[in-house]
C-alpha cells in the first residue's frame, strides 16, 4: 500500500537535526524541538497509514490537526474523501482541505481546486478552481500553475481578471510569505 503522506509531503522538508545556537532563547529552542516532534509524529502517522492501520493513523493525524498541522489536516481530508479509516464523508474532506489550504498549504489548495474544477461534492465552479490553483501556483507549485492555466482557458478575460484579483487578496491572507 502506498504511503498517504509520501505524495503529500514529497516537497516538505524531512526531519533534520535541531541546530541549537548558544545565544538562542529558550522559547526558540522549544519551538525547534516542537517542529521536529511534529515532523516525527507525521512520519509515525504516515507509517501507520501505509501499514493499513487506519484508525491509528487517523488518531495521530487528528491529534496533529488539532495542533494546527496543515499536513495532518490534508491527510485527514484524503482519508475522509477516500473512506479509509473513517466513514467516507466528502463534506468533512472539504472542510479539512479548506483548513489546510487557508494555512497556505499548496497541496490542500490543489485539492480544493480539483474539487471545484470537477464539481466533486461541491458545485462545479471554474472561478474558485482558478483561485485555489493560483494560490498554489503563487508558491511555485508547478501543478498549480498548469492547472490554473488550463482552467483559465475555460474562462472569459473578465472572469480571469476577477479571479486573479481575489487570488491576490487571498494569497496575502493565507499564503506563507
């Protein structure tokens, strides 16, 4: 069975050693340790998913999602969309994707773009599909760029301009700079 997070986290940094500087404040050191702990716990959740231990994976992803992890929120969205370890629920999948996307997580932004583009469990909407794909593209995501361009060809010039304007506003609000 393929690892859920392998595809999701392919572009995310792997856990690395925490480099501590002598002049760092205790809070900065604690933050580095927390970041490393989250990365390791994500890896544990991913391993549980890959091993078919969906309940364990869901519990770990849920714990991380409650603490703000966009990767875990995306993973829960995938689990709900596919019905693995949970009862299939497209509304919950959408909600998890939206939470992660609003944190500026490009893979979740692409999931929302796909849902809107294909009208999967939401009303088909090229405008919103374009906006979400644009947000991913604005972070250098190549698939986001290609999807945005493909969707843009289906829209009128004024629709594209309006979508670009909204994407710009949302990028300032949601995307990490």
